[in-house]
């Protein structure tokens, strides 16, 4: 004897109110699960983006320090250059 996983005989009839209610609950639960999954994925994406922003800000701060140091060196070099003019001329 072969056992069927689902009922092979489908009777077309209107759903009862209880069946309609159960169907609506299943749809609602499915939608809620999708929303929870989307919420969790968005949270993970936001954490990744926050880490990226922090890393970029650290790099910008480091580059600004390098730029300030270079400008300071240029100023000192120009001052020395101006003093050396007197000896060259």
C-alpha cells in the first residue's frame, strides 16, 4: 500500500472561516519572519558600514597629520632658503 505525503484527492470547496483564519495567520507569520530577517540583515549591514566609516575617518586623520607635518617642513625649508640667499648673493 502506497502512502501519500499529501492528500491526492483535492476537493474544490470554499474554505471555512476557521480555515481562512488559519491561512491568514500563516501568511502573517511568514511576513513577520521576513521582516525579522530583513531587520537583522539591515542591522548587520549598518554595523559593517559603521566600521567602514570609522576606518575611513582614522585614515583621514592620519593623512591630515602627514599633510600638516609636510606643510611645517615646507615652512622651515623656506625660512632656511631665505637665510641662505644672503650667503649666496
